[in-house]
């Protein structure tokens, strides 16, 4: 897996390469790029897929001490990632993580040609829903993240509404989740990075300002939301689509938040149509 040295530390990423239009696929907290493992093969080789593992708890290498890993800090890291790889006109797609709003509000969206927002944090739903509130409470207590994620070594605990039970309709394969959580089980520095992120959410007024900034995004956008989402309200998807001047809104049935897990085929179909619409060649 290639790696890239950035200001905050080293990011690992997957790159299918090729000459097609580029889609950069982003994941949420306590996951890695493997969230998209069932979508990428349905897009390549017509679409070049670049899938970084963000420093949100599923990363293998700790970031530098003192690195800005707030929501805005990670959004800026995504912009730096695009710049360092010299990617322009990309389709930026995210699931579970709502940092695109911060990236646009911060004026760092010049390399984005198209935006795809699937069920994710939005408005003041940071950290999102019951699992997010549970994670925030754990992050505030010394040793809380070690205890919370240590509990997830017990596979039945992963289906609790307080943890991952409301994230997918179908259980994520145990070996995949083991890979997501292992850095948090084994590395105090990775837990430090996640704690910095979770406690780095700005006040509600700033979060709402980020959402309002989407009115200035003048390129095509797709908002694809899980119709039965228990963590990211479907109403948020409709509101985001209303804010974006050139957005199409789609609800995906039979899915909770992690659409790449529950409905990879349907999501890939929507992404292919959206990315290749008007693309050269």
C-alpha cells in the first residue's frame, strides 16, 4: 500500500490508478479504507479510485504529537492529500464522516470537481447519534477509549445500539472490524489521535456555518442517504441537497449509515453514473 508524508504524519492509501476520472473515497471514525472494499471493484478500471486511511482511529501510524486532528484539521489534511498527489477535478465521496462541509467552508475545495455526500455527520449531529454520544463520553474520561474499544473485542457487543448496531443492517465481517479496531486496541498513540478528533468538534454555530457554506459549491453534487438511517437522520440528507445548488438527492433502501457495507452494488451504480456523466472518453 502506498504512503504519503503530510504535515500531520504519514497516510496510507489505496490507488487503483488508470486514466479514468478520479474518485477519492473517504471513511468515518474507527474505520479504514477497507470500508470501500466492495465498491472499488465495481468502479475500477473505468474510474480511478484513491482511498486514503484518515487519522480517525483506524490508522496504523500515529500522527505527530500536537497535530491538528480536529474536524477542520482532518479536512485540511484531505485538501493537502489532494494537492500532494496533484489530483484535480476529483469526485470526493464520503460516508459517515462529514468533513466535506468544513473543507468547503474553509475555501479548500478547488480540486473538487464533484461532491458525493452519503449518510454522514451534518449540521449539529457531531459526533453523530447514540454511538457518537457514547464515543464522546468515553473520550472525555482518562482511559475511556481503551475501555470502550476493549469491549468491542467481544463480538456480540458490536451489535449494541450504543456501538455499531445502528451503523449497519447486516453485521460487518468480524475480520474486517478486527482490522478497524486493532490499532485502538494496541496503540495508546492511536487512541490519543482519536481522542483529539472526538474532542475537537467546534460549537454548534460553527457546524451550522459549515453547512450553510455548501450554498457556494457551484459544481455537481450527489447526496445519497440511507432511507432507514438510525444515526444520520434522513432529513439531513434532504436539507443538504437543498443547500447545494446543483445537487441530486437519492435515498437508498435497506441500509443504515454504512451504505458501502449494506448496499455496495447500489452505491457503486450511483457513483458510476455520477462520475462518468460528462467525463471524457
